[in-house]
C-alpha cells in the first residue's frame, strides 16, 4: 500500500467485496418496482436521498460546492442475461443490443446519472435526477464538470433516425 500524503485521510475498507466493488452507501427513492421508476433519470424531478456509509464522511469535503454530481450505482435487481432487448418504451418490435441501450438489464448492471445536488447534511445528500429502486447500492459519487463531461454534438444514430422518443429503458 502506498503512503498517505499530507492532507489525505485513509479508512479501513470493509472485509468483503460486493460484486467486486465496495458499496459505499444506499440510494433512497420512492420506487419499489421497476415499472414505477421514471423512464430515465432526467425525466424525474423527485428528490431522492443518497445515504453514504459514515466511514466515507470525509470524502464529502467540497461536495456541497457542486451543483451537479455524477452518481454511479449497481442495479442489483436487474436481469443480467439479455444481450438483445425489446425496450418497453421503444417502437413496437424495435430491438437493440444491450450495449446500445441505457437499460439496467446488462451483464454488469452499473448505472450512471447526472443529478442536481439540493442539500448535503452529514452523510446524506438530497438530489434530483435518479431513476432507481429504493435501496439501490451506491458505487461512487463524482463532481460533474460541464466543461469536460458535456459533449453537445454527441449522437446516438438509431435514436436520431427513429421517430421522436426518449431513450428506452
């Protein structure tokens, strides 16, 4: 293990792994079934709570200055065996490969949302812009930098060519 540099804080990690990563907390939402979740994270204006494991409290230093965060989470109740899907919100009969979709159904159901930070209170963050079930395991939180994270001219060809619709889930 490398030495800790001045100003850094190290904590004892959990003894076991969850899916090969450490879950650092849980996400609290009003949704308990997949069909209740918003179609995509940007479609929700519901305030949700990120509950960070207290051992990571020091990692929140500076987070309150952010307006938006990138939240990575593990969709632990999602299927993992489909490689081609027929999205429920897609056009009738439309099929897409799993890696062309943002669906939670994938071999490693890791999801990402850019959320608006509303409040930080100890190890609880109130955010807007999530689309996951209550109790979803939290993988990571990162600051969102519009200067480097936004790609305004990015396109998804099949979505541009299709009838107007939002990203299927």
